[in-house]
C-alpha cells in the first residue's frame, strides 16, 4: 500500500466538466498565501510563527487548493492521525483548514474539494475514516459526515463546589510547574490516558506545539497557560490541568472572572478528583469554565451537582470512507451478526449490503445479498461509529430503519462503549 502521508491526493490536472476550478496540491512557495487565505475565511489573522507551526504539521501532497488563475480561492488539507475508537486505535484522516474565499462561494468549490479528498483516500487505500470539526454544523452532512462526539461545556460556580464526604482524593499532590518542566510530563500522561479514551487522537511534536501555542495575541485577553501536574507520593505523574485566568465583569458590574480549563487528563479517579479540588480552590475567581465529556464525572463528586451547569455541543464528525475497513477496525460491546443496507450518494462505492459479524477471533464485514436487518445512510453510520450517537436515537428520528424485529436493540448495544466518546480540546484545538 502506498504511504498515505505522501500520496498525491490531488491531481494537478482536473476535468473542467466536473470541477469549476483547477484543484491541485499547494507548493512550498504558495503555502503561506494559501494558509492566510483560509484563515481569512474564518475572520482570523495568523502570525508568521503560527503559519510556520501549521507548515511543520502539513504534508503538502495532502493539501488541496482551488485556483482562479494563479490565485488560491479555496483549500482543504488532510492530516494523518491515530484515533482511539472502541476497543482499538485506528488511522484517520483529519480534515482541516477548509475554506473558500467569500468572492468565490456558492460555485461548487467546497463540494469538489470534499469529493476529491474522499475519492483519493478510497482509491489509494489510505485511511478508512475521515474526521473533522465543522465551523458550521449544517455543512458536512451532505458529504456523509455524522456528529459522533459531543462536548459538555461546563460553567462551574465555585461557591457551590463542595465535594461529597468520602471523596477519594488519594495521597498525591498537585504541583504548579513551568512549561519546560511540565511539558514532558503532560505528554506522557496524555499518551497514557488516550489509549483508553475513545475520541482522543495521538499527538506528535507538531501537534503539541500547536496545542500549547501561547503567544499573547492568541490568548483572547486571558493570562498565559498555567500547568498543574498531579504527582503520586512515589513521584509518578498521573494527571494534569492546563488553564488560564480570565478577568471580566458582567453588564451590571458583577465579577464574572473565570479559570478557563483548556485541558484536563487524569490516569486515575483520585488524580481527577484532586485536580478538580485544586481548581476549585483557586482564590479570587468565582467561576470555572471547562469543556469535558457528556458523562463528565465532576457533577457526581459535588454535594450540589447544579454547581456545574452544562451545555452540550457537537464536536467531532466522522465519515466512513471505506465501510468494510472501518467497521472491522473497531470492537463491539456484544456479539453481532447483522446485515446493513447502506446508502451512500456521495461515495457510491459504499452503497450496498454488508454482513457485519463479531466473534472471539475478530470482526468481519463483507458484501452480501442477504436480506437486510437495518437500513441507514453513511451519515448515520458515521455518527454511530464511536459509540456516542446511538442507533436507537437515530431510529427514533426516522433516520435508521429496522427491517428485522430486534435487530435495532442488538446493534444499538453492540455499537455503544463503556463511556461517551470525547474529543479533548473543544473548539480551540485544530486537527493538524
């Protein structure tokens, strides 16, 4: 198989009848202008350092630019990542830096770029799954992406953050460290936690550089990052919280300052509880803001769960590029022998019936002519893939059809995981 990191995912020559503008990969000399054009579509500026960080994480053959003459007017890129899925880790194509300049919208450029990406992944036998975090939720469903994870935006009133009697905080300590001291410990903890956390991607050096980017202009008026690391009595590091301070007043002058928790990871429940006790104990700030998992444990640790109010938002969207390879890459919570009738208008090679079987020796997914048990589109299958969006809820919305009585309940159980999938980093963390 060709290495997907170096595949020529875009062809310099394109059929003028199918693509409104020439689509091809970006060259080294074009990268800065292309990246700034895409940033401008989001209404943001990029410093030279940010562009350099993005370039370091980008494989140019996996970019797409739409050109009007010599001017880039649209773009998208793919970043190879490893994503924790139920019972396994799988390679995925992270879709990022997607944009079309305002002067060239509504001309089919985005559709052409999405089709070129997915077709290229399929034809080269590259990653069987594509994932992205859309700026607008209404855009990507038509390309077969489904909302697979949710973020739980917590706003915690510190006055009510009293921990339940008997909460086990362990015997470790939370230490505030500088960046240089904390970074290797943070990376080690993250790698330990992500192995069992569905929805967490791997992070190489370029990804950490972007994640921890902390120049003043990028802080949104908050302080520099603080690094709190939880350590056991024997010196092992078992958790961390990355956070900032925000000073603010509401419309009537009340203090609405907050500790903004950028990321929290814990390898044990004791470290998790101890980190939250530390955050709740920070003086002179009445609120804590954090985006966690839908089933975040924090409210259960408090005598008043309402002290942690939440709002749920969609985060990671999943698109199965090759259904058979994708479904055999994850594991299932219950035995399954099921025939899926799948409709995929955007990637027609997926359309058809598949027999999905799980057993002790592994998972198989093969084409079949047998009668179908469930019928759905690729969008719904992508939404359910990580075990968060349930097939039962999709069926209740009329998006999954049960063709054999009992098949829905069995499939719904098999696709679910023990915890809700969660993509760490919320909106602020790009996939590259």
